[in-house]
């Protein structure tokens, strides 16, 4: 393909150079003809002036010999029935005229009792080679243009195959099932298709290993969680016991979700942000009540995005976990879900001290308060996976931190 593109570039460049050169040669030929006519008229006028004052043959021959047209045999004087110089018309045609003859034009002018003529050829001496060169260059331009057209037709299937490979690569990025392999005609695109197929296989294998690892880990957690649930049932009643039971129940729910997780071929992941937020707030609102925090939840449904429910739930837990971890007990917070102009915004506000370094807070492994530094990084990775953005700002109403995630709204399928 690289050689094909190079040939296309060379053919196009050759066509352009040849066309410009041919145009320049034709223009030069036209200029030469104009200059030849002007010079011939000047020689004619000079000899007319001489013929008006003398009819001496020797003087006229000397005058003819002093002009370029005369030296080239194109100038003549008709006087007293005789012709001095080289004539194209003969002594009979003595009327002032511009007469077309073979190879050019004869200009005739009166000069007292005499008549002077000068022959102006269609082509200046030595320009016939330029005409042939212009013809050859023009033919070269046509040939190069034809070559460029043929090369462009050869490039068309390459562009079509690259477009198909681009669509296949986009399907890998969205975890969509790939279409059946299509035949390729260009060696480079065939090699690219082979590499893409290998990458797809490795990606699928990595996803399968990831799900298997999550399932194995979940099964390992099942036994200690069961024991913890039994112990929680024996600690009696009260607010502390209720919180422990709710926490254990939440962990069991998450473990069950991990066990059920498996590679899906039903299309891209989707979830309703409002529904996920309401479900997770049933857990976080209990903790907020225990710690004396007032919380407000406003969720406009439906607000569907291209993200799995478990992934979005992890984002919500990470954001609210930061609120509980980095603000004092009793600090109020609010969770809002809004749809607008093709976007779904998930906003978490708090009444704390805010974030001193918003850019640093979004860096993976960087913590503003001694944590793991993964909370906001998890949220950033999830929102950017859907083509959205994350912003760390100052909350207008509560005065603390505002974490605003803008997801691209999923289109109906």
C-alpha cells in the first residue's frame, strides 16, 4: 500500500508539472509570435521611409540588409515594375493589404511610387521545436493524469478495508461482538486485520480471566461472610447491631453480583443512573442517619447511560465513601441526578472544607486525606469510559466539595 500511495503522489506531481510546463511553452510561443510581428512591422516602416526618398536598387538592397527581416529573406520593395529583395507576392499585388499566404502573412505598405512588403511567419524561427516540446509535454500530462486516476481507483479498496477495520476496532473498545472476518485484497490491510484478530482474542481471554478471578474471590469470601452474618445475628438489637447487619447484607449482595457476573454477548452494558442511586442510597442513608448527617437525594428518571449497574454502583459508593471518610460527622451532603441535552449528570455535594487540589485528587493513588487515593480515580475511569467528564468544584449551596460526573446519555436501541 505504501508503494501504491507513493505512485499516486508521483503521478499527480508529474501531471501537475507537465501541465504547468505545457502551459508555459504555449504562452512562450504566443509571445514569440507577437514579438516577431512587431519587429517585422518595425523593419517594414524603416524600409518604407527609405523607399520614399530613393529608388536606387543598391541603396534599397543595403537598407534591406540592415534589417533582421531583410537578412532572413522576408523583406522586399516593388519599384518601377521591378522587385528588390525576396517577395512572396510578386510585383502585381501592390495595393496596401495584409495577405495570408502559406506559412504566414504578408504585410504590404505604400512608399511613394514604390510598395514594400514583409513576410510574417506563423512561427518564429526556432520555435517549431518549442511547439513539439509543448505537444510532448501535454501528452505527458494526459498520461500522468490517467495514471493518477488509475492509482486513485486502486486506493479506493484500501480505504474501504481500512474503514471496516476501524469499525472492528471500535467494536473491541465498546466490548461489542465482532462481525465475521472479511476478505482483504491489500497485503498491509491483511496484516492489520490479522493483528486485530489476535488482539481481540487476547482481549476476550483477559476479560474471561478477570471474571473468573472475581468469581473465585467471591466464593472465597462466602464462608467468612456467612460466619459474620451468624455473629451479627447474635449481638442483639440496637443501632450498632442494625448497622452491622446492613453492612453484612450489602457485602453479601455485592458478592452475589460478582458470582453472577459472566461475559455477556447481549450488547453493550446499560443502566439507569437514577435507579442505581436510589438503590445505593438505601444503604448510605442509614449510615448518614447514624452519623447525624442530613442527606438530600434528587434523581430524575430515566437517565440511562452505557455503563454496567455494578460499575456505576462502585462509582456511587466511592464518591459517598469519600464524603464519610473526609468530612466530620454531622456534615450534610446531597446527591443529584439530572438529564440535559444528551447528558446525564451525577452530582455529589457536601458541606465540608472542599478539595484543596482538584487536579491532584483525580490522580490514581494520590490521596488528599490519607486514603488509598482510588475513589475519584475509579469515578474518573468509569465516566471517561462512556465519553464523559468529571469535575471537582466548589458546591454552591452547601459550600464544600462538589464532584460532578457528566455521562453521555445512551441512545435507544
